């Protein structure tokens, strides 16, 4: 995709972002949020994109409208598009450059397609220019780099489980480190996972012909400080549930159970491309939760890297197990200042928020507030959930130190108990857990900048978050 900034339009397809207040004299177009109207003026195609009321304007509305318009241009098979950016002033809460940035993000996000398995390829837009005086070529380049990383995460999520195995994840990480010299990559294979005593990751991965991997990426953008942010991702490349086998209707989308890991990998790529002055340690626990004679058994006890034993009451609650080892290993070996994990952890978070919010659990208010600020900036929605001793206790075991299923009645507080299990492995550092089970994958139609299938949730949020750390 070629992008540029211009002052006059070169192409004959125009995306015209329009406030409701400016659409009053238009026929059959009110300028409502994400309303699209296609008109023709001689050889020029005018795609009007409604941004809602200017006085209530939000970056989300602008991003979503531009994405809807950009998708419409794709449907019309337009190769080159000129985007007329919109001015939110005098709206005090939104600056003009931020508004342009939201348009750039939307226009680019709206072009995404996963075409690999379609015989008839849809045409994709090849050129987009933005008509504005308020965005530099550098800003455009940076924004485009981030969006390309979102696409990288979406591609990983959308690809077959048979292709995106733990080994393939490791290969992707290694090739990233090769491509971007500022990243160091270390991989633990199944033997090293065993000798290093990552007993939970070993147990979850042992039933598959695709053996588990622990993938570590180190990015040192600021050698002057010892401070670092750890990002930990759940990388279950397929979750059939193991012996607690998932039924039809629940199993079909489980190649997406690595969306947390995909977001973490893509974020590290973005951070390195943007050369952010910050230190990041990324740890990805990658395993295939398979059903086989060699699979781990319900009822068995396994010992974690941290030394705590865990009674496996349900082999489908596997995400918390591999994350517990990744979190403990990360703290022990890399000593990060804070840790954020991303995981498609529970169906329960989908009952709470559908595909709208990710659940955020945080042990530290400062970290929670900075993540909420990054969420408002990126438009990737977070809602804070509680942590409490009550739930910590519910994960304590009888035959072992812990259990992977809570003692509470069935159906009670599933997402909160999942987070509480992870909390048992946090060693006093500020920590946030993002349960992205609902938002990582969109089974419905495209909505604004949210693609069908893999959404790439978390990449823009984490990049925005890491940026707030640099400037604070
Ligand atoms: N990968 C699933 C969670 C999930 C469900 C992600 C739906 C995306 C869509 C996870 O490993 C799981 O199976 N969780 C169980 C935990 C339960 C057994 C305690 C769940 O949420 O039902
Ligand atoms: Zn599961
Ligand atoms: Zn899972």
C-alpha cells in the first residue's frame, strides 16, 4: 500500500468525511455515524462518510467512518483513493492532528482482507492519499507501520491451526529478530521447557505432535534505564479442550486461541519499527491443547515453574496454566518493572461484554489508569474488573497448592477466577491481565475499523500504552 499526504486530490475516488451539521442540505444522507453514501460527479466518485454530530465528535466516530468508507471504495474496486480529512475544531476534547490520525488509521484498517483461500481474489486498494495540512510524512509512516503490524496479528489469527503451530510462532519471532536487529530472540524447545521445569506448559503441550515453545523477545530501546515492560501472550495454537473436549459450536474458532500471543509479537514488531525509547520483554507461551493418549489428564497434579503445584480439574482451562509458567519465568529471569498479559482466557468475559470490551484486571491503579488512557486513544475498549482475596482463595487447592478451576459454583465469576489464578503467580510487580476472548475475533460482519475474523486487538492499544510511558 502506498500512502501520501497531499493538498489537492490526485485520484478520482474521494472519501469525504462529513459532520451531521454539514449534511443538512444533502439528499438521502444525514451524516450519521458511519453512514455511507456514494455519488458521482462526472468521472469522480464521491464517497460521503458520516461522522455524526461535530459537537459530540469522537476519534472513534472518525476512525469508524473512514474505515467504512475505505471498505466501500474496496467494494467498488477502486485502486486509488483520496481522503478528505475533517476538522473537529472548535471541539476542545479533540485536536486536529489526532483527528487526522484517526482517519489515517480508519482508512488503512478498512482495507484489510484475508484472501489466501479464495480462488477469486478481491481487489485491494493500492494507493491512499490524505488531503490535509496537519499531518507530516513521518507521522503517516509511523501510523502505517503500526497498522501493518495489526495486519500481521490478524493474518496470524486467521491462518489455519495446522500452519500456525508453536514451532511456526517461534520461526516468526526468529525472523522478526533477524529482520529488526534491535530484537533479541530466545526459544525454549520442548526439552528445555522440561529441564527448566515449566511443568504446566509442558503438561498442556504434551499431547500434540506440534510440541510447545516458550518464545522470548527482548527489545532494549532505552539502555540508560533498567526499567522494562513485560508483555506476555497466550499462544494456544488450537484449543480443543483436551480430555474436557469442547463440543461443536465452541470448537470451530479455537485456532484463534493464540490471539494474545499474536498481539504481543506484532506489538514488539511495531515498537522496534518505531524505535521507541523503551525496554520491552515479550514472552509467548505457545502450545497446542490436543486430545491424544499422551495428553495431560483431568485430576492429575502438575508442578509449575514457580514451584506451586496445580490440580487440573479441567483440561480446557489451559490458558491460565501456560500463562502462569510464562509469567513466573519472565519475572524470575528478566525482572521486569511491570507486566501485562493478553489472553483469550475465558468464555465468561464474552458473557459480560460480548465483543465490545476486553476485561482488564490490574493490581496497580497507575497501570490501570495508563491502560485506560491508551484505550481511549486507540479506540480498543477496556473495562476494569475486580481482583480480590475472595477469588484468590477460590483457586486454592485441597490435594495441591492451587486448582485450575475455582471452588465457586459452576458459572460463577469465570473471568475473575481466571485472573485470580494468574494473580497467584505475580511477585509483587504492577500487573494487568487483559482477557481478550470476546474482542480478538469478530464472527459478525465488519464494524467500522473492526475486521471480520481476527481483529488484531491489542496492538494499537499496547503501542499507545508504551508511548505514554516514554512521555511520562
Ligand atoms: N480458549 C478458551 C476461552 C475462549 C472461549 C476463548 C471462547 C474464545 C472464545 C479457554 O481456554 C477455555 O476453554 N476456558 C474455559 C475455562 C473453564 C473451563 C474454567 C471457559 O471459559 O469456558
Ligand atoms: Zn480451553
Ligand atoms: Zn484456550
